[in-house]
């Protein structure tokens, strides 16, 4: 996505302080326009009817309509709005099944949510890698645990430098791992690697 492209977003969570903090974080990035916020699922669904936006960032446990009901409602409407669930609950599998576009854990640094929303805005679906499913593809089973970890992080839109910082390794070490990953999963570049990873996630549904 070009930095000149503005992604319209709406944020909803039961915690009003969290909503305010996320709104301020996204407003500081000129790639986003925070169109509105809400503190429950019903208000979020009313905003869907009233305003136009691209991505919704919602909590899972919300008053009146929780994340499950919001996603079910949007799917029944055939809505084009892509939804990222931001939650401390381990519900990534449910979010995928219900048609959500991404999941980000509240246990992770909130800044990482920006990268994930960018990826979702480009049409990607971004979910955590589930290690117990690692052997569903022979190419994946050839990767080491570190390579699997890097592939998961790569799929979230991280640059080599950010991957290095996150894992506390050097840029050259990241490049070395990526070279091995590309060879093992038989792709030529990071874009193909991310597409490969995302396709496997879809096939698990």
C-alpha cells in the first residue's frame, strides 16, 4: 500500500481507554483515517450502516454484540468491511472460521497492530501460526522452529530490520534464515513466501 493511500478504520472495544489509546496511535500515522470509535458491538454495527470504512478493529468480548455476533452479522450482510479482532482471548481460529481478516493478541506490543492492519488493508488475511499444525505441508515440516517463527513474522508484514529487532538477532542472520526458508518452501522471494503461508492458513479452515 502506498503511503499516500489512506485506510479508513473504525475501532471498537469495551475498554474506552484502550479505544482512545488505539485511536491516538493510528491517528499519528498518516496512512490511516480513524473514522469513528465505539465501546460495544451494537454501536459498531450501527457505524457499519452509517459510514464508509475499510477495516474494523474490534475486541472479542464486547457488550450487546460480541465479536462472534459482529462477524456473523457482517457475513450475513455480505459486507466488504475487513475485520481484525484485537483480543487477549485465544480465538484466532474462530475469527478465521467466521470470516474475519486478522487476529492480533493484546499480549503483543500494540505497535504491531499497525503492520497487521496495513496487511489486511491490502487484502491479506493475517493470523498467528499454529505450531501443532506445522506438519500439514511437507515443505513446512522441513523448516526449523526458528525458520517457522520467522515465516510467521514475515507474513505479518515485518521488514528484515524489524524481524531482527523482534528476535534480537542481526540483519544478516535474518537474511540467512530467509534464504533457507525460500529454498525449502520453493519460492523466489518474500512476497511468494507470504502468499504460500497465507494459503496454508486458508486450507486449514
